C-alpha cells in the first residue's frame, strides 16, 4: 500500500501537553475506525508549529477525507517513493 507523509501546520504544536496529544491521537483513531482498514496511521513527529504524519492509504483522497472529518489540517501530502537511511550508503550498487 502506498505510504504518504502529511505536513500539518499547527501553531504551538510543540507546546501541546501529553493530555492534549492523547486527545488529538484519540480523535484521529476514532475517525480512522470510521474510514475502515484501507487507511492506517503509522506515526507522527511533533515540532514547534507542525506535525508530520506517516500514513498508509490507497491514495491521497482518503487522507484528505480523514483530515476533513477529524478537523486536522493536511497542508501538504506527499507520496513516499523510496526510503533511505545510513545503511543505504553501504549497500552494493545494483
């Protein structure tokens, strides 16, 4: 299934308390349950004014539907084409 990175502009996101982050997570999970198994939230990273999320979904449309229903912005959505990490530097050339 395609993997997407979503950039959400959320001013003050880095100052959200653990309770607020739990509430945001619960809201997201509630909406995901209504959308079915075709969309999965993998993980998110919270910075000062943005939240970056990784989702699996058949296409961008379902991600936008999740954003609309949950009330979370989806300012940028990009499909992941490849993954690299430090071990990529050691891999033999194909």
